[in-house]
């Protein structure tokens, strides 16, 4: 499905959903120009052009064109494959958190075919590489069971490197969150120091790319950027969509954008209907799951490293989303926060599901024992507190 979407269905989907190809035409043009300079061995031009964000993506696609001779459709197919790989890694992480004797619910595999990931990773933009890098980094570092520890291996290094090159500020949010949780949970100072060092280097590289050499220039740049992003609410490009009015409220506006935009009552295209249905479903699962959880379950979930990282990442994105007015930019940028949002949505569900299955298992065990030992006085406990104490050991694996 992923590859078929990039190899032909994307044009139909774009015309049907009433959207556009974002920046992929510009990225293709710049990559072809860089590939031409590589063919004539003009490496000085390529080296001078190298950088992060769009420049890093152009170098990556240009190298693909130069080394393999592929064209845009094949590059989009590779993007789609990386997007599928990232979604599969995230699904595998959720599956590994379910105890071995419990069948994995089929609904968990919806993560693999998330609509936003399916669409935004199938065109020639940075979202595929970012989604893949974040999923690889997140699932490689976070332990998947009580016997595993935090680890920073080759997969995590690849994910971190890709994220720093493509969108440094986004990867800094993920790296900071993981570093804080590692320090809090395991006190592994060396691992955290490596992650913080990488974060500092990436921030320094970002500053050099922006021409910022001192505190005064950094403050001036922050002021100019803030003014520019505020103007998005009033001077939107032609064809762009926004439902935001008035001045943004720091963090609050970002939280609304992260969890609820686009609003169902403001949708004007099929693409927005799908995007709105997706985020409102995920946000609804988060609210319902955490509301229905018991106090003990909430404490258990809040001790989980992936939940803690997800909460910190969402807090960072609430700040980043404060000044984004364009609906398309919100949908695209939110894809990079999807691993955190899906974690917050699925952990309460998987915990409740595991407890339900464990109750059935214990009920069957008591019934079998009562059948063979009718005079033993065995009875299935009906007290919730007593029952919770008996199943907590079996379900604790979910949150360690």
C-alpha cells in the first residue's frame, strides 16, 4: 500500500483530497541541480551548499540521483519505504510491550497504516526521513521490557543523525526529553552526556547556519522569527488555510493546535476531514484512556520511560506549535510528534486490555482447579483490590 501510493496513487490522492504536493517540486529541482554539479565534479559548490534542514535534504536526494541515476518517482518510493519502516518499528515497540502469553489486539496494527504517515511520507519532502529517524531513535533507546535497559546503539545513532540533519530543532526536543528521562530513571550519566553533547553540537551547528555568533544576534533572530510567524495569521500565502484568528497564546495555542486542529467545524476539503478525524480520534483515546485509568494505573504508566518521554515531547511541541497558523504545516509537523501521541493513546488501552485478558485467564484457572478439587474451597476473587494485586505483576511489564 505504501509503495503503490508513491508509485501512482499519490497523484489521484492529491487531486481527490484537494491538496498539493507541498515543496516536493522545489526539492526535486534543487536536488537535480546538485546532482548536475556532482556529475561535473564541482564538489566545492556542493560543499558550500551543504547544511541542515532543506539543504541537508537536497544533498541527500542529489546524492541519490547522482549515485543511482533514479528519478523523482523512485525517490518518492524510497521515502515511502522509510515511512513504512518507521511505522513498523513503532508498531513492533508496542507489540513487545504486551506480555508474551497475551494475544496482541488487531487494533494496534492501525499504527502501521496511520493516514498522515501514509500520505506525508509518500511525496518528496523531509517528513519521511524525520518520521523514520524519530521512530528509529525512540524505539531503539527506550527499553521494551523490565529486563532491558536504555541503550544507545547504531540504530539510535542513525535516527539521531538523520533527525539533526533534516530538522535539528525537532530532534533536539526528542533528544532532550530522552536525556532527562534517562537521568531520572537510570542515572546512566555517560549515555545522557553523549545525548546532551550531541544536542549541544546540533544547536551550535544550527546557530552557525543562521549566522548567529553571540547572544545579541540570537535574541534579534528570535525576535524576527517570532514576528514572522505571527504574521502568518494575517498574511497567509494564496491557497493556504488557517482557522486561527487573533494573537497566539504561548503554549495554550500550541496545545490546541497539537491535539485538536483542524477543527471539524472548519474543514473545507476531504484532506482536512481525514486529518481532523485522525487527530480527534487519537486525542479522544488519550483523554478517555487516562480518565478511565485507576489512580494506581496512572502511577504505573507515569513510571514508564516511553510515557515520560512522550509527555515531555508533547510539552515541547506545544511551544513549537504556538505560532503555526497554516493547517497544512500543522498536519505535516504533527507527524513528527505522532510516536509520542500514539504512545499516550495506546499505553492505557494496552494496560486495560492486558488486565482484561489476565482476569479471564485467572477465572479459567480457578474454574479448572474447582472442577478437579471441588472441596478445596477455591473461589474467584471478586474484590477489585484483591484482584488488582494478583494481576499487577503480570501487567507491570507494559510500563517498565
